[in-house]
């Protein structure tokens, strides 16, 4: 095994993701190659140190207050509306201009229309699926 191949396998080896044959080949290479063995040792120590890190837990009451804050809710919904409404108006204007333009060949207009219709159908399908599964979504109330 060459060092280039070994260096790409070390992380997977530390995570226990290699096949038995690849793990054995890498172990043999690490016994013979001082540079790769050093890389393996550094990554192993880094993984151990990262595993020992702890994250402060957010106060549940504070998270609830932030989620129910009227200013946050107003900002969230007004932001979405300020993005959505002008976006739809601009898209409609762009479509009107594109289809009322006489310089474009009809084939381009038909293909562009088919593309837009396909995107709309996909969007509606995904939106419908999300709405149907919203109440049953087990990740909906996950707190970060």
C-alpha cells in the first residue's frame, strides 16, 4: 500500500468503516511507515479529544420564550411575506414579458413553459407531501 492510499483510509479506519482486508493492509502499512503512523496517531488523538467535548445545554424555558416571542414571530412571517409576494410579482412580470415578446422562437417558449410547469408540479407535490406529514413529523419538535 502506498502512503497516498493509506492517508485516505486512516479516517475510515478510526471510525471502524473499513473492510477487514483493508484494515489489515492499513495496519501493516502503519507498522512500516513512520509518517502515516504519525498521521494515524494525530487523528486518533484528535478524535478522542473531540469526543470529550461537552456542549452547554440551552435552558428549555429560554428556548420556549424565544420561540414564542411576538417580535420573532412577526419578523419570521413578515420576512417570508416580503420575500414571497415580490418574488411572485416579479416572476409573473418576467413570464408576461417573456411570452409577450415576439422575438423568441415558439419552440423556446414551449420548452420554457414545459420546464416551468414541471417545476410547479414538483413544488406542489413536495408541498402537499410536507403538509400531509406535518403532524406526524417526528423531527418537527426537535430542539437544537
